[in-house]
C-alpha cells in the first residue's frame, strides 16, 4: 500500500495578542491508502487542529503536509477550497446537512463542486436510505442524517473521508451502525477513512491508531488484525 | 431606520408646514386684504357704500398703476399710491416705516432693489401716462400682494425686470387721485360678499377679486399644495418602510438573543424583568433615533428647498416650522417598536427555559407543487436552495420585495418627474410655441400703432386674457387665447400632434375639460376677467397644453360671441431688440426657457433627494435583511464552504435570491411609482397638465440603479463569506 498522507514536523501556532499558543508541536506521521485510521486524544490535545490541517480548513505554521504527492501547506485559499472539494469527504459530529434540501438533493449537491456524475439515489441506497431520498433533514433521525452525510461525503469519491466525532451526537447503537458503515467503506472500497475521536474503544477496530496529547504525538500503533466495529465491547 | 423615517417625514413636513405658517403669519402681520374691488373711479361716495355693507369691516383705497422704471432695461414697476396702508401693509425690512404724510418717499420691493443694487436714500424715477416722478427710497421691503409677482410675458419672475413700489397718495403729482382699487376686509365667506356687492352696488364697480383668486396668493397656495402633496406621499412611504424594517429588525434581534434569554431564565430572572429589559433596549434605540430625526429633519431638509424657492417667491421669512404631527408619527413609531419587541420577547419567554436555552429548531421545509413538476429536477442546486429558503422565510422575502418596491417606485417617480419637466419644456417651448420673441402690447396703445409694430417685426397678433369658466356648479379661472392664422403658435393634442382649430370652433384644454367635467358638444359659459359679460360657448375640440388651461379660438369666433378683440401680444420669428412705444415689454424664447429652468431648479433638487433616499432605502433594506438572513444561514454557508464551495459560488447563492427579490420588487414598484407620479402631476395645480410618463433611458436607468444596489449590497457580504470562520461555525449544537 502506498503512502497517501504524510505529516512532516508540522507546527501550528495560534496568536492572540502577545500570547502564542502552540497547538501542534512537530507532528509527523503517515497514512496509507485505504487505511482505517483512528486519531485518539483527550479534549484539548490538538485533535481538532490536526483535523483542520488535514481537511484544508487551516494552514500550518511550519512543516510539510503532503497529500497524494501535493504539498498542501503551500496552498492559498482558493487551492485549499479546491483541495477540500476534490480530496476530502467531511463527516461532522452534527451532520451539517443543508436543511433546505432533501436527502437526495444534499447528496447531489456535490455535483456543483466536483466533476463527477452522481446518482444520488444509488449513493443513498449504499447507505441504506433509498426510502428516505425525498425527505428533508429535519424529518430524519440523527442516525439517518449521519448516513446522508456519509453518502454526501462518499458521493464525490474523495481521497479520504475525514470524520470528526461521527458518533458523538448519536446513541451507541446507532453509532455502531455508522462506524460499521465507515469501516466497510474502508475495507470494501479501499477508501481511506480517518476518524477523530476521544473514544478509546474504537482503537481496536482501526488499522492504525495515532494517539496525541498536548499537541504532540504520543504513540502510533498498528493493528495487524483489527476487530470489526460490531465486535467491539461497547 | 427610525431616525431616517422620522427625519424625512419631519424634514419635508417641516418644509411644507413652514411655508404655510410663514405665509399665513406674513399675511396676518400685514393685514392682507380679503378682496379687491376694481373700478375706474372710486369716489368717497362708493367707499361709503361699501362701508355701509353689513359684512365690511375695513376698506381702503389705492391707485394701482403700471409704470416703467428709468433703467436701461425699462423694468415694469407697479406703483401703489395708498390712502392709508392699513390693509395689505408694506412689510418693511430696511429704512423707515411707510409714512402717509411723506410726499417725497417711495418704498420699494426688496427683490427689485437687490437686482438693481438700490439702497435706502437712493433716488428712483418712474414714468407713467407720460408723467415722470422722481422719489427718494425711504424703505425696502415686501408686500403680501406680491409674494409671487411675474409679468404677463412669463410665469417666472425676473426681478431685474419687474418690481413694485408703494407711495403715499400725497406723492401723486395731481391733487385728485383717481383711485382704482379698493382693498376690503370683510366677515364671512368671499362668495357671499361677492353676491352682496353685485346685489347692492351693481354697476358701480368693474370687478371683485377675492383673496383666493388673487394671482400672488393663489400661485403661492398652489405651490404650497404641491409641497403638501409631496410631504404627503414620500415621507409616508418612508415611514411605512421604516416601520416595516423596524418590525423585522426587532423581531430578529430578539430571536437572536434567544439563548441569552434562556440563560437569564434558567438563572431565575422573572419573565417581567426579561421582557422589560429587551423591550426597553429597543425602546431607547428607537426613541433616540426618532428624537434625532425630529430635531435634525426640520433643521436640514427645508434648507435644501428654501433657497431655490426664495428665488421665485418673496416672503420675509423662510423658517421650517415644527408641527405636532411629526411628534405623533415619532410616538407611533416608538409605540410600534414597543409592541413588536414585547410580542417577540413574550413568545420566547413563555417557553420553558430548557427549550429557550437551545436555538429554535429550524423550520421544516416541505415539498410543494413546484417540486412535483418536471422542471424541478433540472434546476441547479442554487435555484432549489433559494426557492426553498424564500419559501421558508416568507416574511423576510416579503419585506425585501416591499423594500425594493418602495425603492423602485420612488426612482420611477423621481425620473418620471425629471422627464415630465423636460417634456413640459419641450412641449410648451418647442412644440406649441415656435416664435422667437413675444412683444407685450401696452394697454394704452392704439390699433394703428400696434399694426405698425406687427408689420415691422413681421409678427402675428394674439390675444391672451384671463377668464373665468363655469360649467354646472364648477367655476374655474383659466386663460383665453385668440389666434389668427399663425404658424408661430400651434395647439396640439396630448400626443403633441398639431391640431387645427377652424375659424368657427372653440377648443378647450384637456385639463380644463377634466376640471369642469365637460367634453366636446357641451356648452359652458365664461367671462373675461374685468368684465362681467358672460357668454355661452359650445366646445368643438379638445387640445392639450402643459401650462395654460382654457380656451383657444379665432378672432372670428370671438366676434361671433360678441366679445371685443383686443390683441395683447405680438409674436414673431424674428429676434426683436428694438423698443416700440406701443410695446410694454419684449421677451425672447430664450428668456422664457431660461426662467423656466430657474423655476424648476427646486424640482431638480427634490428629484436628486428622492433618488438619494430611494437608493439609501434599498441599501438599508437589502443590507439589513441580508445581514439577518446571513446570520441565520451562517452555518449552512460554512458547511458549504467546508465542503469545497468557492466564495464566488456562495456569493452567487446569496446574490441569486437578492436578484430575484429585486426583480419582483422592481416589477411591482413600476405601477406603484407610476401611480404616485400620476397623483403628483394631477395635484400640481390647476394650470399644469403633465402626463405621467418615463423615458426608455430613464426607465433603464431605474432598472440599473435598482439592480446595481442589489449587487452592491451583495458585495458587502462577499467579504463576510471570505472571513467566515469555518471551524467555529461548525461547532455548537444542532
């Protein structure tokens, strides 16, 4: 498997007045194509910062971020937007669907930004929501909304799926379903899935676990035989 | 917004109330006559008779006589030799009070004095009936009978050429002063007094003119009516829109404070104290805005109008006056905001704190008819999103449309006024009147002299007289134009097509026909002012004229009616410079158009102000609503941005909606503007006839301005989109 993402000595500092807060301190790691990666850490450890940098929402202060051979750290705003559109499929804790659009419209929305022909119904079917295609987000349950959001993210065939606490707002049963779906995406379709969470249990299901603490990498471990999500001890 | 609304309302209102109060004060201070009785010889006997009439309270004789001032341009000075000057008193600005025993002094018109650079102490001489008198200027001031004073040659005064002067009867060069005007004050209404006069004193006098018909008084009151009309329409439009905006803003400000209210409640604040807090918050803002508007409006806006008006009208004081109406409107504004904020807060504070503390759950969209038709599938995301957003926020959509509608209506109105004024000029001074010079014939000139002049300048004689027309119960004053075959004055219809009025025909102007509610075939009666001989005429044609309403007929027809043909002017293609003894004054087409331009100056100003405020209105409405909706959809926008939508695409998303609403508002605004324009022109006075219309260029300009504003406001948001913090917006609860 080839390396898809590489972080090299990445530093991120936030300035507020005279104070400089170093949220990310010399972080280096690699993620391979098709890997199911879990980034673990307590709150305040720098998870969000990592996610923002990876997702192209923010630029690093120092270091290199190489995704698919491209140096993301050099991108300007427009290139970052382009990068997000083509490479990153976001899945948010709070789904962030567009309330004005139906499920299928939310998925097909992606046609506007990427050059891919999307059959919204087919994608919804792959997440098991073919019967809810014409409903609005407010008419769907949280788990259903998250599945629409996954459908939306995968529809554009991104380089990676970036999930920020994807089960954070769901009950555990629904959460398992969602994580299961994400794991399947990784295993069956060779999609790179990166999940940022504080839930340590998930570590056992990952191909690779990156633990961060105080803005630094604490540990990177690789599971040779990751468990299936449904087999985890919730 | 409260400020802007009250500002415009009180400002324009203050201007028009100011005019009314100032002129009324002036009329009252100077004891303006209630009526004027004209007669060739007003002897003591007649004065006694008038005094004996039960309703007469006061009367006083004067000799009013036209003279020529000894200046290079032969200005027309109307001389008043007064017996007492207790009625229609001379209003002194400089020098000493008019002294009735002073035989050597003259009190002259301020505007004329300014134009000629005359001062108290200077000498001035006048020539009338071959007599020249020279007097010393003792005072300079105004007269209530000359608020508006223009020559017969043009409606617009040129103070270099026209003036008036007051003198004591002792200053008259002969012992026996042939008084010809009796100023009267009386109780009761003018109509009754008129009938009383004609009952008791028939034959002893020529005519009676009541105050309302006096040319100065009526012209000025027409002007005031116009201003009142404007202060009636525009500020009301502004106030309404200001109130609507206030409504939305208050509701939205409060619903944005929702979680805050929840926290306050959770912490144990009572409903009453929360309601009080938020209601007073809006209250103070609106109160301060309204008070500022009340103060600043009347102080500033009238100052924009008065200078150009004082070029035409002679009033000693041009002060904006405050009226209680403004306060009522401001109070209404404040009360409205109180009610609205109260209702908005109450609806929130009545919920239980656990619900309040969370943002209101988004309104559920639903599929409707539009989604079912085939086209929907083919619509872009942009169109779908905007359609549903508008549907979900009907109130906001409606407000935006109304705001834009107001803006485009005001713009149509402003440009329509502009076009109307230009049309009028073109119509009157190019389409109807083609002469180069108009020579006003001296009243004392004899026929042979007149004919000599006419031949000399190769001109055509015309007769213009003030007349009074009666049809049914309606009496209107108008003008009579008697023409022989001439190419220099060609009546037209309302489409500017020349119409031929045959020798035996009488044509009535469209406006006059409308005022009297008559048409072709109807018979009406009229008399020439100064004579009480009423004649009946049957209307054969209808012509249209923008500034002169009445009849057009030939000399033959006039003869048929048994009226004397007395030419009053000669019109000619030639440019006439030379002086003739039979000619009182000469004015060229250029003079007339120039003075017309001067008259319309205040109009232009009004138009610019209108355009400015209309634009401001559109910006405020669009920005205000845009901002509020932006905060509502911030999260959505942030999501789209995270997903990879470019700033430009997001801006287009917002722009699309703005443009749709702008287009709808614009289309709706057109008829509204047209209607306001129509009302305006109709109320512009009995003598004006202007059709509401707007030229293609200005129509396009209106469209361009409206849409440009919409796009401009949108650009303001593109910065916001760029700066939008994606990470922050994505946090928080759903």
